[in-house]
């Protein structure tokens, strides 16, 4: 096994470097084909996201795959990589397997546990398969990486705790309403954070949206993006009464919705619950509304506390996920090493059988007087000797499968038995 991975990520390189090393989707197939055409490179995979650019390769034994990948990147980007050397990280064999498992499981993401990375890994895998760049060891490792990611999702709560304000809004809304299916959202102030919160609420099942903004054209633009309805800012209150969830983020120096207005809203809603997400500073929603029955007001600090609490929970879940990764890395390395042992075992067996057959041929004249039963006994005897000679070395080889000394021991045993590469 000769696996190598080179990469840069948000942890090691600023965005301008990641942009410089990025390989766009339309060039990906050609880049993969070019990578595996490099001498000694058997397989290749390229993973490019906004936060990382990584190339993994499986190479022939003895090939300096790191040098081949370095030259590929230099040729593809028409640049001298020495200027970017400090931003790259390099992994080999076991560390490649561990890194790919962690990436697919979102343990190496900017927001640990975010779900998008597994989809991106699947897309990179599909692109490499389509380009004919995956067919052996790396293909097996990638399949296992996706299976490990699914196990992490299944056995931990890593992806369930909100890590951003917009996700926290969804989490709180679910606690209030249970299901968000069919709920109506009203955005007051078409800022970026409001847009993200609304997008996540709609993704969680909300089905209708109103948008009000002091600049009406901006309200129209955002409403169109969500297939919603734009409302003029001075006409918003009657429509707020129709909303189950209100997200407010304006630059107003005073409350956009006062307690008295909230009382009228609840009366119009016949006391059906209404959830206010106030992410404005200064606040848009009168905090005293929270004292009213069936009215729930959460401001930016409340959401921040949810995020902080969930960070601690996610750290705990991440620790368990790391244990799962280590278990799976160990299993994969043993499986890969055992598979790599097969050619060595077959070669040694063939070598010893060749020696036995050669000696039997040399003594054929002396054995000519043996009866068929006696000849069969001699063959069984010599085969038994071969099996006993093989037993110890093969047991030792299998016992260190996947360990750091595995490769050296395989080479030593091959030399002892006179078996070439």
C-alpha cells in the first residue's frame, strides 16, 4: 500500500491561497485523468470545497507519489509550489485513511458536524469513478470513509446541535411548534442573517414567507428568491398576524413591534403561538412581549447561549466520533494489509512448492521403485514440512497487519524466501 494525500484547508491557508490552488468542476475530469497518467500513480481523487483543496493518490510500491503530485499541481496551476509550501499538509498510508475518515465525518470542518461535507465527498468520489481514477485501494478507502461518516451520524448526535444563530433559530422554533411543516415565516429587514435564518426555517418545513424592508425593492428581491410575498414596511402589522415565526433585523432605533401591538397580533391570531427571533441591535421586539401567553421572544444573546451550549454538547459528541474513527482506521488498515499480504503468501507458497518439485525430480530415479501409496506418502510428508515451515512466518505477517512495521517485515520475509517484488 502506498497512499499519499496533499491538501490545504481553512486551518492552514487563507482564502486567496485556497482560490489559487482550486480546481474548478469543469476541469475536474481532465485533471483526474492527467493525475493518474503520471508514472507510478494508480488512482487519484480530488476534493475541492470553499474550505479545502485535497488530492489523494494510490501509487505503485517504491514510487515517490509525493513528488508526482507536487509536479502535477505545479503543472496544472502553472506555478512554482515553493511559494505555497508552508500552507500544505502531507499524509501517508494510515494517516491518509484517518484524515479521509475525519473529513467525511465532518470532524475537520470549520463547523464540526455540518452535513454538507459528506455530500461534497460523495461528489468527489463520483467524479473520480467517472474519470476511471478509482479502482483499487483508494477506492476501497473512500467507500469506507463514507460508511464511517454514516456510522458517526447514526451513533452520535454530532450533527444535531445548532452551531450558528440561524440554526439555533430553527432549533428553538421546533421546541415551540414541534413540526415546522406548514408554518409561515415573516422577515422584517432583509439582512443576511435574517435571510439565512429564513432559509433554514424553510428547509425545516416552513412553507410560506412574507418579507418587509424599508427599501421595498430589496423586499421584492428577497421575496422572489423564496417565492414569497413582499410587504411594504408601513403595512407590515396586519400581515405579521398571519405569521407563526417572525425574524426581525432592522436598523431601527426603537421597537418595530411593541407590547401593545403584540397584544393585538395575538388577539387576531386567537392566541395561537407566535415566535419572535430578534437578531437586531438595538432590539426590534419589545422584550416584555415574552411575558405574554403564547408569545416567545428570543434575542441575539439568547440565540448565542443556545449556540454556546450546543458547542459543548458537540465537543462531547466529537470526542466519541473520534473514537469511532480510530476503531474504523484500525479495521481498515488490518483489512488492507491482509489484502496486500495475499500476493506475498502466494509467492512464498509457489517458491517452496517449486523447490519441493525440483528436489522430487532430482531424486526421481531413486524413488522409481516406490509404490503409488508410498509416493503419495512422500508427497504428503514433504507438503507437511512446507506447511510447518510456512506457519511461523505467515502467522507473524498476519499478526502485524496494519501496523507501522508491517511493510518492513513483508520485505524481510520475501528476501528470506528469495521472492522478488
